[in-house]
């Protein structure tokens, strides 16, 4: 027996009477944020628009999804047509559907991000792109406002404010078209390249103290601390501990990819922190002598010694996929966290 809806129609009867034109339809586009790595940062590929709207403005490569395509296929086609780049794995960034984001009509875009290995392909403008160029992008937070500075054939700044839903509201698009400042911010966050908001270390230390105080289980305290720091710091890809045993550091609780189990004293950033018994703040791990690359995505690192009764116990190690992720404020804040932990890891 066929199921019938509240109007007494079977599915076949419903579809026969259905009129698509009764409902407004958005157009669908696909955009791609392509990043590549430089010596001390990253660059974003933008195209200069050769037609209206936003004639002459900078934009992400992309365009309308054609009949018979899905969004990912369209993204790859548009990337090739406008820049000549091919075979880049695409990472979904999100769907952008804010009203008024395109002055032409109701347009929804599916955005993607991609990484281009340095020196493997050279973008060339094509189709309706008048120019294709790399821009070095730097971000800075001031309260809830994020400023993105683009330096390439020209230099400009876009400003956004963060929203509770994880998105952004544009304050000033700068020289960018549409809402591409919003798309770029989200793409950089997905790629781990967006600078995180400044950490409220006073609040973080209170939270850490509440987690570990009066807990007589060092392993549990270290595990919770690693999880808390990984979650709260932002822009990190590894957070954990190494315990000093003899002349080696031995892997302890952590959050992130599998790591080196043993590190000789004095080797790498962790070994240097243990040997010198002082915090190591490294803005570019590739320039650090003897760096141990457990995760190839790591770009910067901070390692803080942990002491129990004035004796070195081990180190707190935090890595980031961003160059220059850590500041003196992070150093002071994490050293405060280490002092809290030192009382509860005996």
C-alpha cells in the first residue's frame, strides 16, 4: 500500500503536480582559497576580476556551478580556467549564504581551501581573471575585530568582527570582492593559518587550577591539562608533556599526532629547554638547529620546563602550524600554567 500525504497524494502524484517555479532558486557558485608556504609565512592566491560586478577588485578563483556539475567539480574547473592550477586536493570550508552577499542575485557559494606545494605550479591568469597574484596575508586581533592585511601587487586591509556562530561580519572589505574577506578568514582557520584570538591566561589558569587541585593522580592531571591547552590556545596542532628520565625525555600525555617517544637531552627544542632549564620560544622551527620534526605541519613551537621541588621534572611542549604563533604573552601565561601543574604532578 502506497503512503499518502495529508492531501491524499502518493509520491508519484505529488511529483507530477510539483512546479519548481513556485519557489525562488539561488544560484550556486564555488570558490577556492589556495595557499602556499614561504620561508617565514604563507601566501594566498587571488585573481583580479575582469568583469562586473567588482570590476578590478581582488577575489578568490571561482565561479558558477554549471548544469550537471557538483560544487567540487566546478571548483576544480574554475581554478584551472582562471589560474591554470590542477590536481589540488580540496578541503571543504563551508557554505556561505548571507543575504546580499552578491549584488547580482541570490547567490550561495560552497568554498574550498587548498595547499599548493612551493615551486610545483605557477599560476597564470585566464578566462575572466585579468591577473593572478600571490598575497602575503597577516592577521591581527583587537578585541573581537580581525584585521587581515594583504601584501602583493598592492597592499590593503580587510576588517571583520567575529560572530557567535563561528563566522564573521564584514566591517570593511578593503580591495576584495563580494564577501571574500569572510570566506578567506574561514579558509585560513580551516588550514590552521588564522591567528587565534589572544588568550585570557588569567581565566585559563583558574580553569587549570580547578581541574587539577586536590587530584592525587599525576597522569590524569597531565592528560586534562594537555586537553585544556589544546582546546583553549587556538592555532596549535600538538600539546603535551615529556618526562625527564635520566638523560632522555620520555613522551607523556598529549593531544595531537603520534610523537617521538624518546628525545635525548639537548636535542631539538624540547631537549634544549630541558638542558638549559628555561623556556624556548621558536618562531620558525625549520631554522632551529637539530629540530625534531614529529609533525611536518609544525612551524613554530614553545617548550616550558616543569619543576617539582626546584628539580626539573620534564617539559610542556606546544606546536603550531603557523609561523610566529607564540608571543611573550604566551610565554608568561604558559609558565604560569607550568607552576600550577608543578604542585600536582608529584
